[in-house]
């Protein structure tokens, strides 16, 4: 069975301009930002909001340990067929 995959237009770090350059620099820390952020490159403010949400969920106060949070993220990624 053939699988249809959606194509998403992204802006690479080399092509980035303006606000996106700054957002990529904050997230990349000397490396290219993760693809999950680059997929939102047409809307730089959404990348910053996504990164903040991730930090809150993974590192903020919670009844779950960091290991439990990582385990949940891994299981969800596997269930979604995502290699992240």
C-alpha cells in the first residue's frame, strides 16, 4: 500500500531572514534547529511558543518525574510513527 506524505514548505537556517534568524539562533545553540521547529518556519512566533510549551511540559512543576515524561513522549512518538 502506498503512503501519501504531505509536503510542508519550510525555511532552512541558511535561507532564514529577520525574526526567524533570531528564533533559530536561540533554539539551535550553534546547530540547526530540530525539524519539528523548522516545520513552523513560516510563522516564527509559533516556534517560540512551541518551544516554551515544550519547556513547561518537560521541565515545569509536575507530579510526573522527568523520566515518566520522557517515557510518555517516547510512547506517543512510537504510536504516531515518529522517529523523534
